[in-house]
């Protein structure tokens, strides 16, 4: 389950013990399955360097054996994990998203589950990663589950792709969707410091290459605040998008390049 948060990069803030929200049950979180194929087609992957940072293990811990991709969606991040550990396990709560992942990546063990209820035994994974998903998890339930399934020396790597809104057309792209009030915060609340060490954060440049103007439209229609709008509202958004495309030659090319950057936050199990 994933989402391109349009706000600023997540900034570390003091841990809020007992902080909870109802995002996993929200219409936003439950919207992605209806666009699973389009999501898999249009959403960006992740740079290899971001995975290197996310999976970096403490000195002496050795290479990760089993890697868990939590909130794996259709497997955009999962696919980049292949070969980085002896086994990759993907866990996703949405059955439509999970079906696309299982069909696309038959070599991956794909399980129905969530960050709050991981269907794996205690101390059974060496690393956990979440791409574009952590802000959907209920806290501190997810923190405790991560600590439960991680082996000693285990790490958690949280990854987000962010658009470069300093580019004029990118800023206008988000404005034209008239994003409503969404229920997640712009700040990153680190994992429970009683269970995990300090958060380490890095940001890398990255580009997302889309299949022309139609690819850009597909991307817009994978954003939860667009999916959950009425058909009439979505038609208005499409009209605005056509106007935007007509104003920029680079958006009319066979390949539309969306400038973005990738932020990685990593914490090791205590």
C-alpha cells in the first residue's frame, strides 16, 4: 500500500509514544486496489543507492538473509530487492495489489498481512523495508511488530519518492489536482527509541520516466486523493491535465521525465 506524499520530506521529530491513527481503514488507504494494474504501470521504482542505504547493517551483522517488504503494493520496491538477500518476502493487505505482485514476481513469497499484523514468526527476518508506505501504518503497533520479527542486528529502511516541486510544471501538476485535506502528517515520527537506535536519513536525486502524456495521466490516477474523488471531479482533473500538457513541450514527448528525489530513513534494532 503506497502513496506519493506531496508535502515536504519527512523530518525526524521526537517519538510520540502511543500515537495512533486510523489510516489503514481510511478510504485513502483502501483506494489503491481499484487501480492496481495502472499503479504497477505508472508508479516509480527506487534507485539502487537508496536500497544500499536502507539495508546497511551494523558492523559484524553480516549480509541480510531474509528481507521483508512491508506494505509491498504491486511489488515496485520488492523487485529491486531480488538478489540482495537469500529470500525476499512481500506482505500487503490489499488483495488486488497482492495479486498483481504475485503474478509479476512469482519467485517472491507473497503474503496477505499488514505492518500491524505481520504473518511471520518471531526473529525471522534480517531487514524490513517499506517503500512509500510507512505513513499508512498504525503506531506504535507497527514498531512493536518490526521489533518482534527482526533478528538481532536487524534494520528497518523506510523509503519515499518525492517530486521536485521546484520545477514549474511539477508544482502545477499537484495544484491542478486540488488535493483535499489528507489525514497524514508531513513529519516523520521515528520508530520507538526503546526498540530502535537513532534514525539516519539521506536524500538522493532520482528521475521517473513515464510513457508519454498518457503515462503522466496514469500516474495522477494512482494518487489516493484523485482515486477517491467522484467521476465528475476526475474528469475536471483530466481536463486541467490536458491543458498543462499543451503548455509544456517536455510533457508531449514519448518519454516524460518526472524529476524527483528519494529519501531514506534507516533505524537499527537495539
